[in-house]
C-alpha cells in the first residue's frame, strides 16, 4: 500500500527471518527461543532431571519453536523425551497428570488441539497446569501467573522498546537499509514465586539474575515499622519491669537488713534489761536475807545468855524478814504478770530495826 514507507516489526522468530529474504525498507527485532535454554531452566528446577515432556501444538505449525526438532537429537543424548504435542486437551490433561518423577514439562503454545478446539495459549496453559503433577517451564513472559514455574522468557515489553528505538532511528533520518534485523533483547530468567513454593524449589537453585514474580511479602516486609515500634515498646516495658523487680528486691533486702538490726538491738536491750533486773532482784532479796542471818545470830547469842525475851524478839524478826523476802519474790512475779503488788514498808522498817538492835 505504501511501498516507500519503512516497516519495523517485532517478535518474529529469528529462524523464520533467516529462511526468507526481507524486502527493502523492512527491519525489526527478532526473538530466539531455544530448547537448550529451556532445558537449562528445567535442570535448575529439578537437579536430577531425567526426562522432559514437550506440550503444545505440533512443532511444524509453530514458527517460533519449529527449530526444536533440530535440537531434540542433542538434548535426548542424556534425557528422555516425552512427546505430548498435537493431542486433544482431554488426553493431554490425562497424560500430564501421570508423568514420572524427575520430569519437567516444557510448554510451547496451544492454539488448536487435535479435536479442532481453539484456545488462547495462556488459557490452555492454565488447563494443563491445573492437573499437571510436574513443574512447567515456559518461554514467554505473558504465560507467567498461569501455573507455570517460569524459565528463560521472551519479554514483550523489551521487544516493544527495541522496535521503538528502531523506529526512532528511522524517523531521525537514518536509512532503514543500513539497519539489519537483529535480536537485541536477551531472554531473561523469570519465575513465579508461588510455584516455587508449590514444588519446594529453593530460590538459590535458580539461574543468576533471576527475577521473581508474585512474591508474597513477609510480615516483616509488610509491617516493618509497626513491628519495630512494637518491639521497642516491649523492650522498654521489659526494661522497666526488670528495673522494678530489681528495686523491689533491693527494698526487700534492705527491710530484711533493718529487721535483722532491730532484732539484734532488741536482743541487746533484753540482755541489758535482764542484767539490770537481776541486779535489782538480787539487791531486793539480799536485804531480807541479810536481816534474817543477823537476827538469827542475835537470837542464838541471846539463847546462850539465857535471855529468852530478847531471843524471842530476835526470832520474831527472823520470821518477819522471811515474810518480807517472800513479799519481794511475789512482787517480782506480779511485775511479770502485769499485776501490782504493794511493797510492805513495815517489813523493811522491822528489818532495819532488828538490824540496828542486833548491831
């Protein structure tokens, strides 16, 4: 329609362009999807890989994957190949649900199955992944999120940017004949984090530079500041509690020390009081006992002199002094029993008189 207008294309298989001669004024960016690159991704997912199962339309009908037929003899030197291309969806779902261990599914594209039912390739992948018992490797970014694990994928965004740069160069005055078609964008390792978790595949096993999609943020990543503030508050509260326990223990120790000191002081007071009390008791009891001894001695002397009246008076004083000693003892007992006991001044006077008279 416009033979003089430059044409820029994108996302055309490199092998398809190589087999044709482009007309003048046509250039663009190509893609290069290789079976070897998909197998590299499969080995990363299953280190002990023994077989691959290719799922999709017949390779002859897929320009972007047609060259896989040339790579299959090389790949199958150390891997078994399970060909699941060109099947009906029902049969395909039955087969992928019963694949042996150490197998990886490589999904190309399903546009039309053997029964003539057409599919959107991404939706067909969802139907396969729904029942598949082994991880699925893909080659296109738009298939991520449909149940596949991932792989070295073609990214439409990068292809669009490459095509836009070519168009900008042509619009800037550069001759389109000097711009050959080329593959500018490399396939990027990209994986679905959710599928890695499903199949128990470690992130460390992925190729270097891999990008993870659909990764669920951890609680720490989502609420980092909230967790930090709560942790700081808890630590502060814990420090206060520890300090309060420490102060409580110090107070209890101080109270115990104070009680111990008070107990020692009370013991000292009791000892001092007991000493003073014993001295007072000794003094109180000693007086009548001394008077008894003196009166008894005087009575004996009067008896020796046959002076019965004086002897009788002396022994009467002994009786009075004995009673006075008993009164002293009773008064001490009354003091400890919190009872008052009148002290007999009569006995003291009598004792004093006897003591004087005897002297």
